[in-house]
C-alpha cells in the first residue's frame, strides 16, 4: 500500500468520464488499498480513482457509517434535498455550498466482483454523490452556489 499524490483541479483526468472496471484482480486490489491509505492520510471523507490519476469507475468512502469500496457504482434513486458546505482533496483551499439529495439508493460491486445494494442518507449520501460525480468528470465547484477560500488549518 502507498499514499498516492492527489491531482489538483486543472489536471485533465479530473474532467474525463471514467471507464468501467472490467478486471477484479490484484491490480484493482492494489489500487483500492492505495486509495484507502491516501484518503485516510489526507483525512478525507472519500476519494475517486481519477483523483489519483486513474480514469476508472472506483471510489472509496470513509464516513461514520463505515469504510466502503464502490466499483462501477450507480445511483438508482434519490429523495429529498440537503444543502451544505463541501470541499475536495482536488480543490485545495476552497469550499462551497452544494445542494445534494438527502437520500440515495444504488448498486455497486465490491473488489471481488460481487454486486451489492447501498442506501445512504445525510452526509453519507452527500459523500456518495460527490465521489460519483468525479467518475463523470464533474467537480463540486461546478455545482456550488458559492465558492470561498478556507485556511489550510481548517
């Protein structure tokens, strides 16, 4: 496992539509392990593969509800609305207010290729939506109602 460098806004990989994962193998497992170590080292709530320069449909989420690895995830249902501050490891020093669904339901594959269902509410749902946007080349700054500077100490 290794902590990888997080690419920053302006890198073209962040604007690409990512390719589906086809091979559930050691290479994918190493990527997921590196993503886990990276998101924890960066103290983030989630990380998408393009944020470390890999244009594959894979994300990790590390929130109070637990640690999740979502491969080829899809949101199938949304309900409600929430508005709140968001930041991003790929947009350092900025935050913005983003409107997201309060609840999402979806499907994803785990690292072994087994399909699962997911229900997320509140901050967990916000994290899921934020990370899945990365897989389609969308950053939270594209949706933010406002954008403001935050200190590096926050």
